C-alpha cells in the first residue's frame, strides 16, 4: 500500500515539475519574441528619427538658399530701377 502511495506521489511530483517546465519554457519563448520585436521597434524608431532630422536640416538649408535668392533678387530689382531712372533722365 505504501508503495502505491509513493508511486502516486512521485508521479504527481513529476507531473508538477513537467508542468512547471512547460510553463517556464512557454513564457521564456514569449519573452524572447517580445525582446526581439522591441529591439526591432527601437531600431525603426532610431531610423525614423534620423530621417526626420535629416529632412528638417534639408528644409532649413533650402530655406536659407531661398532667402538669399530673394535678397539678391530684391537687390537686382532695386539696382535695375536706379539704372532705369538714370537712363530715362539721360534720354
């Protein structure tokens, strides 16, 4: 009788250990998958931030070029008007 009880207790303990091992490996696999997806998301975030910063820098440079071009155009118009006045006065 005691032999049967020991066998049942041993089987129950083995079943518990097996269940605990299954649970541990199951959740370990999920945590590894989440860590991989988190690493991928962080890399994508860094790439997106780099692209955004690059675009902002490009827009700033283009705005500086456009501003300089407008200043030169205004100076040319002013100089042209002065020349037109001189030419009209001479004629």
